[in-house]
């Protein structure tokens, strides 16, 4: 049975999924992101995806996302190497990613300064001093180049290629 294995993994999740605090690791991430996108101080990426689920018995309507599928809206952050540094997977599909971020421990830690660095997120997220989002109206070549790099980074692209099961219903 798979559920005991899931429980075991869930109990140990904080051992493996955590935002780096070691200055050397953060600096390495900054250097790697800078070499790719010429964006200083970037230490991670944040994104959301919908993982389809079977119709729940209770409160079914809150799990319906904008594509009319039942889902869990999952938010994750990753470092330069694609290693997850934060995951939130408790919100129903109708929940907007901005709310998931605002309610997350990651957001609170970034606001209070207990986590250092800057994250890149897509236009579904609000812009903060620690979270950069794409430019909505492009007026310079630098802004266009920034948006191109911003679009290339996608937390879930590699994950969904590796675990094709996530394209269907879990």
C-alpha cells in the first residue's frame, strides 16, 4: 500500500525541502542566476501548477480551477539546480496563486528578513522587493531581455517532464 510510504515521506519533508541559509550556497545560486540572466541577487524561482484530482466528496466546487478541472493548486520554489526549496500543496484549485503566496511560510520569512535573496515569479504573483515579476509593458531592450529570461525559468516544466503522471488525474 502506498499511503504508509507517503506518510513516512511527509514526516521527513523538512529535511529535504528547505530554503538555503548558508551564505556560500546563496552566493553560488546568485552567481549562477547572474551568469544566465544578468539578474543580480536572484536565489530562487517560484511558480504554481494545478495537479488534477478526482472529484472530492465535500466542498467539490472549491476544487474547480479556471479550466473547469478539479485540482490542488501547488506552489513551489526551487534553486538554480531545480532543487525544491519550498512546497505548499494544501490549497484547492480555485485558490489564486497570490493568496497561496501571501499565506505561505516562505512569504512571511521573506517579509521578516529571516530568509535572504530575491525570487523570480510569473505575472500571477504580486511584485515585492524580494519577488520580481515580468514587466507588463515593455519599453526598453533590457526589459524585453529580462522578460525572456523570466519566461525560461519554470519550476514545474522539468518536474512535469520527469513525472508525466502529473499531466493527468492523481
